[in-house]
C-alpha cells in the first residue's frame, strides 16, 4: 500500500536502529500508551515479538527508505477497547520530526482502505487519550466521529490515570 510519499510495509530487523531513534522519544510512545524504548536491542525485540503479525505495518518514507512510524489494526481479541468480532481498531504513531505534515492522515487512509476492502471489517474504531487531541484530529480528517464514549484501558501506560475517547468510522 502506498502513496507518492509513503509505503506501508512489514517491519524488518534492519529497522531496529531507526525504530530506536524515534521510539526512544518520550513524546511519542507514552501518548499512545507504551513506554519509550531504551536500547536498539529492545527495539529489535519489539520488531520480532510485538510487530511480527499481520496487523502491524511500518510507515516507510519512500525518499529515505526509513521506517518513520507504525500503522496498524487490532482485530477482535487484541483491541484496546471492546469491539465486535468482525470489527477492528486502528492505531498509529509517527516520529516527531515528521509531525504535522499530513503523514499519519495519509497512512491511516491507506489502512482504512485495506480494512474495508481487503479485511471487510464491519466497523472501524479508534481511540486516543483525552489529552492527545492531535490524534483525534487525524481521526476526524479520515472520517471518524467521536462516539462520546470513554474507556479505561489499564493495560496501557498511563491508562490508569487517563481515559481514552472512542471514535468510530462513519460509513456510507
Ligand atoms: C498523533 C500523531 C500520530 C499525528 O501524526 P501526524 O503525522 O503529525 O498527523 P497529521 O499531520 O496527519 O495530522 C495532525 C493534525 O493534528 C493537528 N494537531 C497537532 N497538534 C495538535 C493539538 N495539540 N491539538 C489539536 N490538533 C493538533 C495538526 O494541526 C493536524 O491537523 P490539520 O491538518 O487539520 O492542521 C503524532 O503526533 C504522534 O505520533 N503522536 C505520538 C503518538 C500518538 O499519539 N499516537 C496516537 C495514539 S492514539
């Protein structure tokens, strides 16, 4: 899946250095509910153990070939929030040097196309910590609406003190 600027592809062991460079930033992981990476070895282990599945994709910047973020869908049973058996929840992050350039919005549109037309997901959900409005803006730009529901995700880093706002893709 690609646009002129980015490619969504599987993570590779050779992405460990760039994953560490960007995921060690304390402004990235904690906003999404996971701790900043502390070593290249940890990033390699994450690639092998956490990203090694059908639903986690690297956002590659075509110009450099570097992985600058992640985009994915969580199926039923893996999602952070309660969803239906044929639904998915989407999630993402982008490296800080690339924020506010439309990259996440572009990547999420690719992922939504895949979820709807390849997975045939019934409903598509997403969520963000109340204090992370930039993520909600990405959702809105891609056609999600705020359901008004909040959820407590105690398995997320910070999930004990802050709830997530739940969004749903408005489908025609
Ligand atoms: C949220 C995140 C993925 C957005 O990535 P991005 O590539 O910068 O997103 P885009 O450029 O496509 O869109 C960002 C939008 O948020 C807006 N925005 C940025 N900061 C904002 C803020 N504090 N409040 C409200 N909107 C904000 C931008 O203006 C832009 O909207 P616009 O196009 O209408 O101007 C990125 O900031 C990130 O990785 N953050 C840390 C991890 C994270 O939060 N992941 C999501 C967990 S739910």
